[in-house]
C-alpha cells in the first residue's frame, strides 16, 4: 500500500477531486499555503494499493496544469520600501508536487 501526497494549486483542486472520485480514489483534502508565492494550495492525501499508483499519478498529471503568472518580487530590504518599485516577473505556477510514500500499516475504525 502507498500514500500519495499531492500539493496542487487551489485552481486545480475541484477538477482533481472530481477526476479522482470518478476513478474511485478516496481522498482527504487539506488546505495549505505555499511558501514561495504565499498563495493557497490544496494537499491531497490518497491511500491506494501499489497497482493503482500509476493510475492515480496519471490523473493528477492530467488535471493539474502549469501556467505562467505575474508576481511582484519581494523588496531587497525584506519589506515595503518607498524607494523600491518592484517590476513584476513571470513565474511558472501550477502543476503538482507529489510524494509517494510506503504505508507500513493501515487501520480504519
């Protein structure tokens, strides 16, 4: 048995929930916040048998798209400085960060 932990952007969360549910994967969703952009993410915990891991990963890959987003960089002084005018830069966001972990035992009470 494996535990899949997938961190996805909130924009992809509902689509991924529906796709996993349609394919009979049971999930637990956690509201999380990313460290780089300080934006909302959703972390999915998906427990599944080893033979279904590739199927779950394919569903995650198909439903979590990468896109470019304009963000204002943090000032070099670490806060808002009146003389610093940030120029927005494009960064790639979205997709999914996925961890597949072995499960030694599983209990459901």
